[in-house]
């Protein structure tokens, strides 16, 4: 039987010989300099402790493993099997430990920050969890601000994220299924769900899709989303992401499935509903009338962000009679001095904003603010003064762009929809905008992900679930019956 190497080692069994095992591991690691090999003896039995530099805690491995093992007093005639039985059965060296007889599992544990103990004459390795790699501390989420909610967010370490969820749902019904995916990196992925609220078929379908991915690694949640999203012919998605543990827990309580990925602070929620883009955590901390008011502000902001520039172009070009006389004269005076067609002006303004925003995001923070200042004040003022863009048009585009910040989860579809609507409004006026709006509405109402209509509970209409859509009723009524996605009309998750 050939020895394992870097490209072929997953199912190879460990050898009884310690020297052969060490040579095989070095061969698999291809002589990597971060592999630390520590040989020692207990009585007359040779042992070896392996770990990867920077992946383990030096103090933990010293206090919990090295000191107890080196101080272990055993008779000189002890056999390897007896020593292994004593260490594995009578010494609680680490709480997180596992046993393996294959190189594939051993290497995966090494890569995850485990220390591996090998005993000469025993073909089983003891993997001890002593992780100590550098991690970012729990801090406030950067993408989902709130006023009265918690201020801790997910981090890049998946086990820390598990604890943030467990602290909020202290129930044995909360299940975490951990397994590795990808062909090269073996990234840890955790499926989180409440056992009494999620159909087993949904869990199995998600696991099958994750295990069938042909990805070499996962460096962000966007790598995984296309494999979990069945809404392919649409700008809108059937999955959502969140950086907040409290929002994640709320979705689990509604019968969703959560996905935590090692290396990214953004958790995926499956399936997702369109109306959830307009709900925030603060809605449930404010009084019902004020939460309802804010929710309608978000609905209006979404419509303004998507269609306001297009309406301006359509009315000025094809339907000027909709303006009163004073406003019409003002707009006519402003637009007659401009050398470019109105549609071209709007597209240039919107694309210029996207360029400025992208520059501000990609540059260092110290420079990003200066870019926004230059783009917003100097370039905008110069464009108006030079007669390239009119003041009313610049105001309309600014309102539309600002409105898109109110619903950040829909920024991607809104940005593209805004441009499409402007072109449609410039070609055929209000009729073109109505056609685009109708196509978008029909498209999103026809979408479903894992048997859940994306537009639920509006379409199909579920009256009981509308208590938290157009309005937000008080908690005394909202908490009477816990609504789950499985109970919405049109849902087929069986």
C-alpha cells in the first residue's frame, strides 16, 4: 500500500508505527514550516505531540497537555495499549477531544487548531482542542445599526457565533449541525435550527446542496448564497444575511434555518421573505404607532429610490401637464439650458454617484471621507455651474439615492432597477415605468425558495400574518400565537 501524500490521504488509516505516522504527516503537509512535531517518552513508550504554529494557545497546551503528560508516572514495563487506555480513559486533558484512525480527519483537526497526540504501537490518534489563533473580539455590527437593541455582532470565528446564539436561545431544541464543505479548505459550516419548527426535509435539502458545492474555499457568505437560492431569474433573493445574533435568533424562532460559516461574520437565513427587508429590530422596541410610521417611511423610501428619477424623466418629457404652471415654468427654464437629453443627464448623475460611493468604500477610511466631500460638493457644484446638469435634476437624484440608504438590504436590486426605470421612462413615459413595475411585481410574486413564496404573506395572502407587515401591532397581541413560515398560505415545505 502506497504512503499518503498531499493529494491523496483522506481515507488512509494510521499505522501502528509512530515513525511512519510522523513521516506520513510530514509528507501530507509537504514539509510545511508551521507543523510542529514534539517527540517525548512516557516510561519506555515513544509519543509525539503535533500542532500547527499559530493555531493553538501556548499557555493552554502547556498547562493542560504538556505538564500532565511529562509529570505522568508509569511503570517501565507498561505497554503502548495500556498507556493509550490510561491517557484516553483516565486523564481529562481537554474537554474538546476526538479520536481518529484516518489521516483525513487528523489533518482536518490539525488545521482547526487541535493538538494531536500519537502513541507508538497504537493506530489511533487523540485530537485535543486547544485552539488559540488570533480572533476579532465581539463588537457592534457595522452594517445593521440600531437604537435600543443589543450591540454585539457575529465575528469570524464560528464557535464564538454559536455561543452568541446559544446565549439567547437556551433550549435543547436549538440544534447545531457542524460539518466541513469545499474541496480544498474544509471550511466549517454550521446549520442552526429549532428542532420543533423546521421540517426535516428542509434540513436535508440544505445539507445536500451544501455538500454538493464544487467550491475550493468559502471566503464570504456570497460564495454560498447562489447554491441555496432557487430564485435565479430575478433581481430579488430568497435568502438573506445578517450580522446580528438577535435578528438571527428571531428568524430561527419563526421556523427558518440559519447558516454560520467559519471565517465570515455574516450569517445566512433560509428562506427569506421580501417584506423582511422593511423590518428592523427597533420596530419591536418602539411603540406600535411609531414602528408603523417608520415602516411606511421605508416602503415610501423604497419606491422613491427605485422610481423617483424615472418619474421625473417621464413627466418632464411626456406628461408636463401633470405639473402646475409655476413648477412647469421653473423646470422648463432649468432644463432648456442643458446641452444633453434628460435621460442622459439622469444616467450620468446616477452613475457618477455609484463611482463616488465605490471609491469611498474601497479607499482607506481617512481618504474615503475626502472622496465623498469632493464628489458631493465640488464635482456636483461644478456640474451645475457648467450647465451639464440642472439643479432640479440633481435634487431628484439626491433624494432617490438618499432614500436607498433607508433599506440597505435592497441596495443591489434598487440600483439596477433605478437605471432600468429611467430608460423606460425616457422611452415611453409613465407607461414604460408602469410596465417595468408590473414586470417586477409579477416576477417577485412568482418566486419561491424551498417551497416558501418570497412575497408571503402578501401573496398568497395570509391575514393572520399581516399583523406585522403594513402595521406592527402590540406585543400583547403579537405574542398570542407564534407564527412560523411553515404556517403561511402557499407554503409547501413537506
